C-alpha cells in the first residue's frame, strides 16, 4: 500500500484491531493509516504494527501513574482528552518530548513493549516521516474525492446513475406488486381451466 510496505489483504486483516479503539478515542482514519505506513516502512510487520498502535491508544485510555503525571503537567486531565484535542501524532510527540525521548521513561509511561515499539517508531527521528505520511494520505484523499466528483459529473456517469435508479425502482415495485400479480395469475389460471 502506497506510503508503507504492506498489502491490502494484510492491512484489512488487521485493521479491525485498531479502528474500533481509534474511533472510540477520536483518532482519525488518516492518522491510523499514516502510523501504519510509517511503521511498516520500517519493516515492522503489519500485524505487529496494528497491535502496537492499538496498545498506544489503550495505554492512553488507562495511563500508568507515570503517564498520568506527564499528561497533567502538559495541561490535560486524561489521555483520551489529549488524543481528542491534539490527535495521535501531536500527543505522542508531546509525551516523548516531555521525557526527552528517553526510551526507559517512555516504557514506564506506556507500560507495554508493544506500545513502546509504536511510540519509538513514530516519534523522534521518525516524527517527520509520520507527518509526511499524514500529508500524503490527506492529499491523496483530496485527489480521490476530486476525481470521484469529476467522474460523477460526466454524462455517462449520470446515465449510469439513472439506469441504476430505474433498476432499483423495478426491484422495489416488483417486490411490492409480486403478491398481487401472483394472485391475479392464479385467478386467471383457474378461470382458463374452467
């Protein structure tokens, strides 16, 4: 998949691990995909990247005592609030910056090897790469939407939309009228037999 080293089947197989918690804490799809691309580009297997990313967000929902102290020093009440207000990238950058990027202190804050792996892969010297992936995905999304809107405004597309609408109408009417038509057919069949 563009921007990382993974395939769509690998990605779709693991996104169910990440999307629910990301959605729950307010982390957008763009940041999730950018994080996955950044980690897989560093040869972290897709399944490990998704587990690690999920663990970062889980750690933010239930922070260790060390993390809670830093969250409050940064002016936030909870890790969830921090994620919602700053997004994933800025949150982990601020947390990493607050401890000078110390892997020992980050490990103590996040409380799991999986979360630490993701934080290290997305901050410090990798922070710019992560930001670039966010920009790339954002730009790609805009290009895809523009292409879709352009395609949707063609005569051929409008004709196809009308044809699809007519087919849908036929199915709806056919489903609604089928019992009545069957009854009429049965009556006609009985009358023709007499």
